[in-house]
């Protein structure tokens, strides 16, 4: 595969080519924003880490996933997932990776499934006990794995610390490393971020945490930064903004940009609240922060080294992350209201009540947004700034906190069912057109 990129004053273009049976096929699926020069190249059929190949909830546009589905409609396969977790499926090649945990024993696992059949290939015990969670909405396995094609990486809260682990594709543990001590407040849900030869893991917490880059092969520390002693939950997010790659952390009463190669601070500003959950994104000029404690906020900050707060509002987009398309932001408030804003000014374009509560982040596929409520309702609507246009409403499961993965024309969805008030079971479901 070859990755091309133009930035600056020119129209940004990401174009992906891959070799298929010895011939070159132009796939033409791209997010029209500058891409991170991270050293990775994946086909558009892969979803290698949290929020997808561009780390912003945008799925490849060269696909047409179903807009109509249900418990008995357009289900290709479904497979049981032992234990409980809120992490999303990661997909590389013919493998699906998923984290889970046993809430009784505290054991934490990484699972591998066959992409085509849903058959479980292996289940590795990463930690036999010691898993930590706090409130009823958190789990011991809320992180999403990241895969570089050779290893798969996961971070778990375990025995008073955050532990990062690397496994090979057969499920054997290659290395385990402590990121920092961890005082659990609500729970832990940050996912590993991959950049060049590193895997970057954060452990923000009220005891004082750290942001650490490990060598992906050896587990050796490449760089380490101490973090403020406040509870916080976002994944380290890689963006290309202000003409350079940046690693953005929001929360802890600040927005900080780090050089992802060295860990040095590029800029920082007090443009965030104390506790954040969402993963930030960029239009190449601004980065966007949202948070929910002790105040609700949503803000745009310049990303060129002069970290001016360009606009801010008091909306509660605390848990679901935003998506961006053609200069407009789209998001779902935790309380079930879909909204659209002009990205450079923050001007509200429209809002529409979906209903329910939301923890999963919306996924953008072409001009369609897929947004799933905690109650299992999947709303599909247009990413258009002039008005809200609903396409369909579908239902799967009794409880959903994980963000679906949408790739290769299929939707991979982690859902839970309740058999009575005390028996909960999870499934990984593949949704596909006939």
C-alpha cells in the first residue's frame, strides 16, 4: 500500500492504493484532512485502533454498510463474548481483537476472532486477577486494542496500576510494562496509540499519572512525561495540525500538545475542563475539546503554537466523541440530542432529539452517521449542515456502550443482553447486507 498526502494551501488528499492479486487497485477512500505521518499503511478493509485508521471516527468511504438491520435482519454471524467490557473491536487482516474481563475473578483477557465466521481463535489471560473498575458504567476492560500487523497492544487497570501489554498475533504475551500507579476514580478506558516504532499509553489519575511511549518490539521506554494529579479518561490522540504531527491530551484543566516522537511539550492552554472522556479531532487548523466535569464545555483551540481558544460553548458532549466532515462538526450529546456546528466558528446549525443516553461515539461513513444509544438503538442520519435528515432507526441488544467498527461494508457491534435482572451476556455481531 502507498500513502500520498498534500498539505498546506493545497487541497488535502489522502489516497490509498493496495496490491490486489499482483495488480494495483485504486481504492479512493479518504478523509479529506492532512494525515498523520505515523509510518503505518493499512488497507481500507482494516480498522487497526480506536476510532479507525484516521483516529477520528471516520470509516473508509468506499463501502456501503447496511442501514436496515435488527436481531433477525442482515445478521451475518453472532458469537458469544465471555465476561464484560466496553472496548471496541479492532480489525487487521482476517483477525478481530477484543478486550474483556471477568468481574468476579478480576481476570482480564484479550480475545481473537475470525473475521469471516466469528469463530473464536484464541483467548489469552493477560492478567489472572487484579482488574479494577469503580462505577457501574465502567468495566475492567474498556480499552480498545491497537494492532500494527505484528503485535496487538492493550492497556488494563490492574492491581493499583495501569499495565500495557503486547501480544503476538497467536496470542502469546511478548512483554508487559507498568505505565504508572493508578488511583481508580470512575474507571479506565484510554486506548493505546501507535506512532512509528512506539506504542503510547496514558494513565491520568488523581494520584498523579504518566504518558509513556514504549518501543513496540521490546517494551523499552522511549520517553515518559508525568501528568497532573487529577482524574481524566481520554485516549492520547494523534493529529496532523498546524503543519506538524501532534499528540493531543485534553482534560486535567488543560489541552496539551506533545511532540509524539520525543514527548516534549509543543504548546499548552487551559482550554479544557478537569475530566474529559472524548478523543479530540482536528480540521488541520484547530483541535476540538469536549468535557463534562466540573463544567460542561466544548471548545476549538488553535493548533499552530498560538493556542488561542477560538470559540467555546457549555454543551455536554462528555462521553461520545465528535466527527467532522467538510468543515462541520457532528456530535451526540450524552442526553441523546444530535447536533451540527460550523467547525471554525462554533455556530450551531441544527439539533434533533434522538432519545436515550449515549456513551458510544458516532461513526461517519461517507455522508452517513451511525450513532448508537446505551439502549441499543442505532440511529443513521445524514452528515449535512443544512438540516437533520434521518435515514433509519434500528435496534440490537439491551445495553450498548462500545462504539461499533464499520469497515468492509460490514458493521461489527459489541452488544449485551439481559436474561432477567441478574444475568448479563455479551455478543459480538457482524451486520452485513445479503
